[in-house]
C-alpha cells in the first residue's frame, strides 16, 4: 500500500478512517499500560498517515513503524484479553 503516490493516498484515507474509529477508545481503557500503548499506537498511525502524503522514499521508516504498531496491537490484546495473540 506504499509503493506509489496513488497507493499512499489510499493508505492515508484508510488510516484516517481508522483513527476516526479510535476516537474515544482511550476513555474506555481501564489499564494504564494499555492506555499508554494505545496512545503510542494512535500517534504512530497518525504519523504514518501524514508521511504517506509526501513523495519521499521513506519506505524503510514506514515499514519499521508498521511493525512497531503490530507489536503494540499484540501487547494491547495480551493485556486486555489475558493471553497472547495468535494468528
């Protein structure tokens, strides 16, 4: 989703929609560490979304941040559900 400018525009739209859905979620969080991880996830996705609008070759940086987001999601899942995420 990050190979050319058109795909980056789609990525921007997708992440913006996801961030819109995330609004209000932290208020429902009961765990401090989950809230902290969620905040990091939110702001990282926001930055990826912003970066997608530029024609810079920052694929390696974006790839690294996407993997960071995956790790955060797994950690949030573990803290909320009480078990490791398996896919």
